[in-house]
């Protein structure tokens, strides 16, 4: 296999970020885009110099020049779009949240395994250099055993019932949009929790506008997380251990860095070099899996995506938050 040939399903902002990121990868190229109309496919294709421009998602899935497709549509379309691509023989990287609920995620996983195709949730933060360096240092025991994780991801958006963020029909709300980031980080560092507590405020459109989530683990460690779409916070992260702590205060979910304070050592600032806009790192890992014949990535395995979605299902059930497209 020479360059990994990507198709992009969707033409919104995130699709543009991903296409920009792929421009930094020498071993990958975007060869096709699919939209719901020829005009939008052509505009996106012209912007990113993409040769194959399809007016339907089905046409993109059937494109013989494509090895793998990045699904960048709104949450409620993830399952349908992913399964369409898998059945067409394509590998898939699907934007987070993987799907609306664990039932949909299970269908996606079953389809990928039935057809023997690569599938991964696009949890891009997991592949960023500073997150990987954090994980390495924690595994080396540099801050001892983790006792407390504090992570927030809150921003203030103007209320607009038609906007995806606030629209139940589009899977709106803080949890699925951004709360999944701290939840996935806690799961990455500590695994599944033994106990969960949470509170949420449902706004006028009946989606979760702000949430507070607490995970406790069998050894007593805690993860305290918040997410909001009507209130801003510093987007900070603190990982406190028995022998030190790691602090990130520049938007920990973005390409950035952190400080590490260790007992008996001077404080150290860690800022790994960044290539591209950060979206390219997950694409690079997908390419590596395709070259090696993997059908899932060991750092973001499908069973973990399923477990995280089940956690979010449980949280929404506590809050009484159910989306109109959920029939089961």
C-alpha cells in the first residue's frame, strides 16, 4: 500500500479541520469527499484540492479509489453512515461521540467485525503527543498512584434552538459533544469506575446545558468532571498522585503541554513538538493499522468505546434525557 487514500463524509467545520490535518501527513491524502449535494461537495473539494466529489454518501462509500472514510456528520447519523461505509468494504474513522447510544455502537462494532473492516472512534485527544507523554510518565510512576483527576470542558454558546448544540434532533447537549472528552480521559487513565454520581441541568430545549460527573474507583481514586455549553471554564486538567501532580491549563484537549511536579524534583514543563493541527495524529495511527492489517487500534479499542458510551447512557438515564430518534 502506498499513500493511505482518505474519503471525507461530510463537509462541515470538523471535516475541514481533519482535511487540513491530513495535509501534514506525507503517507496520506484526501482523494474523495461526499456530501448531500453536488454543490457542497464541489466547494469542499475545491477548497482542499480533492479530485473525487460525490453528491451522496453512498457514492463516496462506493468510490474504488478510497481506502478509509472519516465520518464527520452530526451524531445521529454516525451509525447509519458508518455501517454504509463498512458494508461497502471501507475502513472507517468515525467522529466522537461514536453514536447516540450503546445500542447503536454495538451495531457498528458488529458490522465491522462481521465484514472484517477497521473501525475506530475519532477520539483525537488520545493520540496527541502531550497526552501520550502524560500517560507514559504516569505509567512510569513519576507521580505515584493517581488519587484525583479534575477535568473541565465548558464553553458559553448563544442559545439557538436550531443549532446542533441545543437541538435534541441533532443530538445536542454538553455530554455527547464535549463531556465525552474528560470521561474518555478518565477511562484511559483509570479504567471503568466502580461508582458514579452526577447532576445535570436540562435547558429550555431539554438538552443538558451543564453537567457535573463524579467517578470513584475501587482503590478510592476520584475523577471529577464538568462540561457545559452555557458557561465557560479554563479547560484545565489536574492529575494528582501520591508523589506529584500533572497540570495542563491551556486547553488540555488541544495540542498543548503540561507541567509535572514531583516530590524531590524541580517542576518541569513538557511541551512536545506538534506537527500539523493535531487532527493528523489519529489519521496517522489509522494508516498504521491499515498497513499492518489491524481491524481496531489497541489505544482506542472498540470495546472501550462501547464501555464509554454505556457510561453516558447511564448518566442520561439518571437525568431523564432521551433523544427523539431513540426508539429502544
